[in-house]
C-alpha cells in the first residue's frame, strides 16, 4: 500500500451516490492501521468563518477509504489526531 500524503485530493461516493472531493488534512498510523483526517474540498475553499467538518477514515490494505466501525475506534483515532494537532 502506498502512503497517502497530506494535501492529496480524492473523490469518494457518499451514501446517496453523489461524488464528493475530499482533501487529506492529516495522516496517522495507529497500531499498524493508517487513518486520515479529511474534509470536503468545497468547504475548504469557501471563504467563511464557520467551522469546517473534519472526519476520519480508515485506509484498508488496498488503499481504499473505509468507515470507522465502532465508537471505541473513533475515540482512539480522534484522540491520536488531537495529540498530533496540539504538537503543531
């Protein structure tokens, strides 16, 4: 699996079969699994003072994005990204 880089843009299909462009804001390897923090490109490009939505995805062995399945996994990933962001 090749590493996913911060700043890369990908197209994903949502639950309504709508394509959305997302940008990788951060990538982190936790216990051998790669996770990314992403946001919609459209939201990032909008000049607004509102907060943007950031969400986390797991990267599977094929390099595809998958949803985080459990609250425990989400909490672990969210905490790890918070720690990294506080260091910057």
